[in-house]
C-alpha cells in the first residue's frame, strides 16, 4: 500500500499468512518483508530450514538468496554471502 512503513508491511504479511505460517511460501514472504524492515533475526528465523535438501530446489534457491541478503545487509559480510 502506498505510504505504508516497512513495519506496517510486515504486520500485513503476518496477518495474511496467519492461517498457514509454516508453509514455505509464507515463510519466504515474511522473511522478505522482514529483511526490508531490517528485522534481521525474524528474517533469519523464517529462513531456517528452507535451504535443507528436503525442500524443493526453487524454495532452497530463494531462501539462500534471501539469507545472503540478510548477511550482506545486517553485517556487511560479503564473505558469508559467497559461501
């Protein structure tokens, strides 16, 4: 929504995923908006386990990209991003 703060977007997504918060798409959506709101811990927590080989390749790839962005944004850690 125009004019919405990053935290308001996080709250809106939390409401949207409330019925199925553990679904990989829900977790990715919340991680992405949490990253935008600089809620590093919440983003990292939602991504935990999504890079495991039991997840579909597309989910793993998206989760890995978001986790790399968390590392880069939170810590400026380019070395962690490349691993």
